[in-house]
């Protein structure tokens, strides 16, 4: 047998085997492995190498090693040779031959079957003892003692112990699938995967991703975490397709894209996909394999994924329900974990390897142009691939003692919208209407919260509410806001990228200089991905002197309005009086259910910053809450300050509009109108079972028409008649849905 033992890993070359390389399904394979384990010691993992690498880990190897050790023990004890042969006893020689065959052949190929057969032999021998004369009885009793000794030794093996409770319901080799569940890795990829779902789990949801990728979610009794079982097409390819891909990958490996090509990811993928199709066609012709065009495209997609792409990460990122991907160090010791929108944190059936990690790290470095080494142990970047868009945080050894690790935040490919959030109960229509009014009023807003609270997603949804007549400048250190998609919707938007305060790349412009540049780009709405560092001083300086006449919005870490004040003033060095340039603070929170098993995002507070205080807004009552989350009702509720029209910020907006000046009822009526429009969109989406109604294209079109209709109604009747505006808007909306259905 062609094998190699290195560092406890026994690799066996099965390419020329005529038997199936499967311990659980093939008795011949199990026999061959146990024979090898009788000779080779200290094996921790077995890898059967064919078109795929089939890996059995220590717990499974130990089950076989115990059987191998038992056979060696019987050999040392000369177990078979010590049995006396008595020709005159009827059936005795036949039973000895049966035992010889059991020990020599059956135990090594089918230990559980051997145990069952041994029990039957014991029963027959006991019966023979009761029917034999005294001379034969003596031999049968010795023979029975041997059988019972063998049974006792077999019962000491964990494989037999664990099988005993299952023997009533499982027969034949099927029972071995309960104990031997290999991790399988096609030879052209590094990631290993568990090919069977957890035996104790039950499937609670199934769905399919693009490119025939199947996903199943399992609930496992006694465990709080769900199991995310994914089965991409590359895991189930035929042997000839595996061979074809292996040859194609070998060919393309000599034509790897350059660093420059990697930076032009989209063009590079198009080129190599076309090249891959040609290579597959040529190799298939040489192998005399007929492939349909759909099969060629499928193989080319797999080929690109594992040569120029990001491997299994692309499959995971194609799932819109995945929010985060976690790959922990040391790589390979644990599976990949994902944060699922419906089932929260899930364990997957995917196990990364060191080769995976090194490949990903290299490509992230090339793609971002940023280093990842001992001097720069953190890499923060974004990738955009066919599967989706994601923010990458990679760490390496000088920060992570056990080596590379990755945290990947998947961004929604389309921009978030207020109706989408209303549908998810993150906030209600009234908050949406109020924020729409504030955004049009051109105020300064900070969206605060912890990591994963939805700050950036909400900031993106605010952009969709901005009228397209305004220019927008977006400043980020890590690109998260879907600027390209917003441009496609017709927004006049410019993106600036600043130096990350984490990675500190010298070739990139510092955040404060990038912000000053943004302020020189003309009259614009300013969106700041996150207020992190010294750029806060430049921002507040600009807001105080009135350099920004339009909406200014950004995100910041903080769990309360005072927490935001504390961070801006004490951590970032902005003078307390400058903080007054902040008009509103929105708190977004990650909340938990009482059992601790579930999390959900909610806007929990809308606070305005008054202007009369001097040193501490908390002590001097400088904060006023306009909306507050009620946990009992799971709802964001307006305060009396808002309902009675005592909001300083809203009245400041109203002062600059003729129709609203000193007329709170008109202001409130307009806010309610905007809320009703958002609520109507959500109602139609639910009623028609059409989630596209909630997407940015429809929402931005609806917002634009709302403003145009408002203008028409004002010219016709001399006021913003909310009832008339809504009626005309609803008439337009119904026609719009028919047109785009």
C-alpha cells in the first residue's frame, strides 16, 4: 500500500484502488486500513487521497486503532493456535474454522458484524454443550470460553460499545455511517467540508443560492447554536469532472493574474472566466468528454473561484442571509462560523486550512494595496465579488498569537431603505417620517451604537432619502456605503477614502486632511462613514462656522447621547461648546431576548442637542429625547416634547419655511404624511408579496415623486395639502407598480 506518515497524519494514495475509498461504506477499505494500523502507530488522522481527499480525524481513527490493537493482542497470545481440534466431536471442526475466519477476516472488515456473529456462535455452542456427550462437552466448554473471551475484548472497544444501542434499528454497513463521517476536500481546493449533516439534528429550513448551491439549517437538540450545512456543486462533481478541473487548474496556475490585474478585479474575472471556458473545452475534448454549455459555465465558475477568486468565501458571500463570517485561529481547529439573519450565529460544515488562510491573506493584501505582516498586524479592507460586497478585517501573528484570523462583514448589495427597516421592525413609520423631514431640513446627525447595531446600514438608508438635486460627498476609511449602487440610481455622489486609524497606511490621506478636502468640494451633503479620530475637530469646526448648509451625517461608537458627547469631547478632543453643532443623535442598539438566545436591532432613542448649555449637557439639561424605545411594546414611541411641538431642532427647520413658520400643526401634518407614505409602501410589499417594493429603486422614485407632487399641490391650492398630496402620490404609486410588475 502506498502511504506516508508525517506528524501523525497517515496519507494513503488510493488513486489506483479498485475498491471504494470509504471506511464507512466499504468493508475491503476498512480491512485494509485496520491492517495498516496494526503496523503503523501513533496515527492521529487518516487521509485517503483520490480525486478528493477524504479525512478521518482522531476520534474516528481511535475506533479503528482499538480493533487493530485487539487483533495484534490475539496474535501475540496465539489465540487461534491454542484452540484444540477434536475430529470426533460433531460439528466441532466446522466451528473452529468459522472462528478462524471470524478473527482473520470478519473482525478487520466488519467488527460490528463480527460481534453479532460471535453472539450467534456463543448461543449455538451453549446449545451444543447441552446436547453433547461428556467427551465432546469438555471441548465445547473450552471453545465457549474462547468465544466469551473474544466477546469481552470486542466489547471493550469503543466502536462496539457505541454500536450496541443502535443494533436494533441499524443493519449492515449503514451503521458505520453513525461513527465514520469524513471531512472531504476536492484536490483542487483547500477547504475541507463535512459531507453529511449532524445525525442528531433535524432540518428546519432549506433554500438554494445562485449556481445551484444548496443550504440547509439544522436544529440540534441540546445546543443553542444552529448548524449551517452548505453543499456547493464542486462537492458533488463526477470523477471525470474532478479530473478535468484538476488539469484546468494546473494549466491556469501557470497564468496567475498579476498584482495589477488583481486590483482590477471585475475585468480580471471576466478575462479569466473566458480563458477558463476555453481551457475546459480543450481539456474536455482531449478527454473525450461531452459537456453542455451550462456545464462548461458551471465548471468555469468553479475554476475561477479557486484560482483567481476567494474560494469558499465567495459561496458564503452569495448568501444574502449571511451578515458576518468568522474564521478563528488557529486555522483548522474550528469550523467557519456565520451570523445568519434568521438563525443568528451558526456553525458551518466548512473547515478552513492554513493554505486557505494564506491564500486569502495574500489576495486581501494585493486587492487592498495594504500590508499584513508583523509590523502591520491588522488589515482592514473591502472586497467586491459576484457573490457580494464585504468588509474584511484580517489579523496576524503579532496581534493573534495563534496566527491568521478573519472577521468578514457582508454588506447588503443594494442600499438599505427606511421601508426595509420598517418591515424588519427596526423602527416604525413615524420615525421614518420624522427622519425624512429632518434630512430635508439639512441638520447634523450622528448615528451611534455598538458594533453590529446597524449604524452604517441606517446611514446608507438616510442617503436614499436625500433629494437627487443635492450633491453628496461620502468620506470613509473603509469602503462600506454602497456608493456604486447609489450612482446607478441617479445620485450625484462623490466618494473619498481616507487613511484607516487602524492600519495607518502612509500613502493614504489622513482623515482630517481628507475631510478638509471634502469641504472644499463645493456645496454638498456630507456623509462620514465613521467619526473615529482627530478629523472630528475639523468636522465640528466646519459645522460651527456654517460651512455646511446641507445634511451632515455620520456614525460613531456610543451607547447613549451622553456616551457620544463623552467620546467626541474627551476621547476625540472636540471642545464641549463645539459639540453643540450636533443637532440630533440616533441610538441604534443590538437587543437580546429574555432567554439570551436571540438578538434583534432596534432604534432605541432619538435625542436632540439643545444649544443653551455651556459645559455638560447632561447636568445642564442639554439633551431632549424626541422618541424612546419601549421594550414592553417593542416600539419606538414619541415623547410629549415631540407631540407638543417643543422640539428645538424641528422648530429651527420650520423657521426657514414659510408654510411651517410658527405653525406646528403644519409641520406635524407633513411628518405624518411622510410616515403614511412609508407605511403604504410596506403594506403594498406585504400584500403583494413583492419585497422589491421596499428596495432603493422604488423608494428613491417614490421620494422624488413625493416632492414633485408637493410642489404641484402647493402651486394649485396655495398650501401643502397632505390629503391631496397623498391621494395623488397613491394614484401614481399604483400605476408605478403595474408598470414595473
